[in-house]
C-alpha cells in the first residue's frame, strides 16, 4: 500500500514542481507590485455615478449605507442612489424614501432569481430613461463608503478605466475570529493580487462589490448579463476576455460586513466555489478565443496574463488531490490493519502542519504590510493569525458542499447598522 501511495505521491509532486516553476514569474511580479500603490491624477471633471444597491429585506443595514453615500464629499448632482427591492411592503422601502436623491426600484419580473437579474432589470429601466450616467457603481446593502470613496473612484474613471474596484475593509474586525479571518482573505486578494495586477497592467479580480463599470460597456451589452452565483468573478472573466482596462483603487475604501460564525461563512463560500467553477466552464470557449487573439496580435502582456493564472490553479488542485489521496489511504489502512496506519497519519500531520505554518506566516506578513489601515486590536491579530489557516482549510468543506448544493442563492443576513467615523 505504501509503494502504491508513493507512486501517486511522486506523480503529484512532479505536477506540483512543474506548476511551481511556471508560477514563479507571476509570483515575483505580484510580490514586486505588492509594495507599489497606484495613484491616479486628481480630476477636475465629475463622473455621473448611478450607485445601485440590491437590498431585498435589508432594512437592518440599508440606512447606514445610504447615509454614507449621501454624506460623501462628491457633488450631489453627480451621484444618484438606486435601491432595488422585490416588494413595496419591504421595510427597506420606507427607510429609503426618507432621503433625497435616493430612488427605490421595485422588481416587476421575478422569473430570474439572484443579484444579477435584479441588477439587469434596474439597468434596463435606467438605460431606457432620459437621464444618462457615465458609470454604474455597485454596492451591497451592508456596505459603507468613506467620504472620499466616490472622488477616488472618479479619478480612476477619468483616467480611462472601464472597471475599477475599491479597497474592501471590514466592519467587524474585532467581533470574532471568523469575521477577522474572512476579512483577511479579502485583504490578501487586494494586497497580493489586485495591487500588483494594477501596477503590472493586468486584469484585477473583482470580489464582492465596491466597484464601478463604465456605463457604455454595459449599455452596449444590453444590460447586466452576468447571472451566475458569482457575478463578480463572472464580470472579471468577461473583462479579461474583452481586454477591458481595469484597476484597483487602494485609496477608495469601503466597509463590508463579514459572517461572525463559521457555518454561515462556509455556506457563503460554498456559493462562491460553485459559482467559480460554473463561470470557468461557461467562459472556457471565450477565454480560448481571447488567448488565440493575443497570440495572433503578438501581445506578450496578454499572453502572459492568460498563462500566469492556470499554473497556480492547477497547483491548488494538485494539493487538494494529494490531501484527499492521503486521507483515503489513511482510511483504507484503518480498516485493513496492515500496520501502515501511523505512517499515513504522520504524513497527513506533516502536510497539515506545513500548510498551517505557511498560511500563518502569510497572515503575519499581511498584518504587517496593512497594519496602518486595519482597525484590529492586538488580541484579535493573534487570534486571526492562529485561526486563519483553519478558516482557509474549511474551503475544502465548502467545495464538497458546493458539489451537492443546487445552483441557487442562499441569503446571508446582515445586522451591523452603524456609521463610519
């Protein structure tokens, strides 16, 4: 049994080594750009923003969201808030109607379920109207934006970008280890992915909300055509294939609420995993066509962009396959009682310990790099460092759950309704 496992292990190790070597250029580029903040020229022109907020049954948090937008330092006549609900009896409607420059959009066609369909229906009405907007900015109902958020996003729009996301901060860093670990995951994405990708001129990864899309891009498409469980990753993939100009605006900070308990977080991430693989399959043909076009145009930067991501994805799949294989052999050895049980146990302990230490060190690195911008107590920094590896490991549970879950939305409740200082 050990010989059979070592044969499989050697094969997976070879794949790991090849992917690691192929990933080095991208990793070097990412770490090089992690310390480079891209700043955009302050523009005298003002983009006309349509701020769209899907807010079905979000009466607990919507008021804080609206107040943060209306109290921003951006010209009042250049930002209009659209609150999307599914029923006029929703308490969210009564709250939104108290404020000027806030319009409530009640959905009429409920055949499509999910945020993507709600955004599309609202955009169809906006584009059919007389008022013209330059950019569509998407927020979640629980989001709070800093006073200069719209001004910083305006600078990115005026610099010629088609798609841009702000810096996602956490409303509940110090509530629980789960909320802190979840917030750290997005900090990792921004610091180690979006920040260097902007510096290197590559397509950023949209995660969640807090982003704008040039209105013309959506109007030419006929509305919002991203209806998967992860519409943020879907528009990222589409933008990559269409070679949109994208950027991460580090100075445009907004706050997001994270689940404070582990199981709701796993439920949320199950949807993300399901949506990720759905989008990968849906856009496989489009990505192949984009790669072919990049080769024909001899666009070295575009070719590198397409090549750099795949080795890292395969590397992650390889690690998961190794872990599953090791666990399977351990279970078999437990039943056959051939004296190999502890050999596999120590192998598994070694693998998990290596993973734990690596993620913990990466977490420490992020906490040091982002120490000035994260409102997290010293005690919670220690808790988050110790818990973050376990939190990321639960993606395995989320992935298994995603295999069996239906392709439908599962609502995550938001409850923190407070203003930011």
